[in-house]
C-alpha cells in the first residue's frame, strides 16, 4: 500500500499527524542530512502503523519533504482502524 508523507526535519518535537487514511505529516528532530530524516521517518511510521521499519520502502521524494512510501503487510482495514 502506498502512503503519502510530508516530513518536517529539524522539528523541536517528534510527532505524527494522520491527515487522511493514506496521508501523514511527520515531524522529526534530526536534520535532513545523509538520509537521517528519512530513516527516522520510516522508524516512526513503522511504530505508528505497528509494522517493522524494514517493511517500509521509500518510493519517491528522497530529497524532498513530500514523499511516497510503500508499506508491506498493511491492508486497508488495518489502516482505517488506526484513525
């Protein structure tokens, strides 16, 4: 399943906001350097969705705040119950 993510790097606090069933805004404390923000985003998203971080793959937006990620092992019913 594909999920749209907007990452805010360098935030004072880390948080996840689910805007729609397939759209998230994630604030991470680390800066957007050397893939650190992307790795942290995948870890937080995995914890939020209750899936291992290894099942999350970055599809597009490697160098932009707006990203599309693929989550394996997550179906529509699980995602809608997390709202």
